[in-house]
C-alpha cells in the first residue's frame, strides 16, 4: 500500500467509526504519513459542543476533550506517547475548574489539586516517581499560603508559611 492509499484508508476508517458512534467529523488534520493528527467531531447537532482528539505521530492518542461555544469545557485528558495517562483536568468556560491530576510516565501519581475559576485552590500534593510524597502546598485564590517539603523517608524537610 502506498502513502496515498494508507491515508485514504485511515480517513475511510475514521469516517465510518464516527458514523457508528453517532458523531460527525467536522475537521481533520493528518501527519505526512496519513495518520490522524487532529480530529474534531460534532457531538450533538444543534448544540455547539465539539469533541477534539489529538494524536501522536505513532497513532496513539495525545489529548482528548470537549469545546463548547469555542471554549474548553468538562474533562480533558492528556496521554504520554506510550498511551499512559499523563493528565486529567476539568474546565469551565476555558478556565481550569475542579480536580486536576497528573501522573509520571511510570503510572504513579505526580500531582493532585483543585482549581476554582482558573486559580489553584486548597491543597496540592506532589509525589516523586517512586510514589513517595514530595510536597504539600496550600492555595487561597491562586496564592500559595504554605509549602511543606518531605524527605524520601517522609519526614518534613522544609516548611514555608506565606500567609498570616
């Protein structure tokens, strides 16, 4: 199969899969190899809600989420090229809002915290690649109030308090 035939096959496959799951492709961009780079689908006709998928050159999913009225909305997921989950974050009207979790490439949690209206809010935890707790931070309206750093054994190394 030559490059043109491969590209045709991928587009044919994408078109048929989108019909089967009830979504209409409205935009595609491909790599020179013909593999999909970005695909956008209309989720519900009459509602301005678009699902977007972005792919790595090797064909694995890089990022997925929804746009509503041109803004990121709801849960977005990002992946490593290996296919492992890299990040889950929630958006409301194009601003981070709700829980955000990131992972190391080995699958262990890297960071977890909440956003409110685009700003960090509450406790944020960070972990090292081996899974041990690295730090704990507290935020109020996007401003860091305290930072605690932990050693590999779990004892406190540093404490910084920035709020009264």
